[in-house]
């Protein structure tokens, strides 16, 4: 994919995230705009890293590293990055992720239906196992560190 396509999709996702942040969490679009710009910039830098650095890491890994470097205490723009990103409720992008997932499944609906009820059973077991595993792990850590 070309850089302009990446930029277009990232800006489109940022607009959706800003809208979800406005509707769901009553944060003004202009208030969250600097944070959205920071996130798009970090994402575009990650795309550039994937295309230019020969180390084969996923874009998410580069996003995490770049975000950590920009927010670390040594960064001169640390306060701006942290303050801007703090205005975005990070459950707001889940709206866009859900929409993208729905579009992706819609493309392969016949294959999805072929799976029948098996896929629902597996999905429920995975979600239940993840939830229970997280609960057990959290309880163990909280007990270990005497928080409860």
C-alpha cells in the first residue's frame, strides 16, 4: 500500500475515533484533535519504519516503540504527547475496530456460515477462558502483592 493510502486510512480512522470520543464520552472533537494528530503521526512513522528498516516487526511493535520514545522523560515533546493522548478515551477506537471487523467478515460471509455453530462455541469458550484466566491472574497478582 502506498503512503498516501496509509495516511488516508489513518486519518479516516482518526475521524471515526474522534466522533466516537465525542458521542460516547462527550469530549469535543477539537479537544481530541491534537491527540488524534499525535496518534496518526506515530502510526505513519511506524509505517515508514516497516517499509525502510529491514527488521521484520509488525507495525504495532513500531507504534509501541515510537510512542514510548515520544512519551519517555527524555523526550522534549513528552508533555504534549501525554496531554494530547490523555484526551482520547482509548475505548473509543473499539467502535472503529468493530466496524472494520464487521466489514472484513462480511466479505467472507459464506465461509463464516460454513463453520456453523462450531465457530460460536469456540468463540464463547475462548472469550470465557480469557476472562476467567485474566480473573485468576489478577487475583493471584493482587494477593501476591498484598493489595487485597
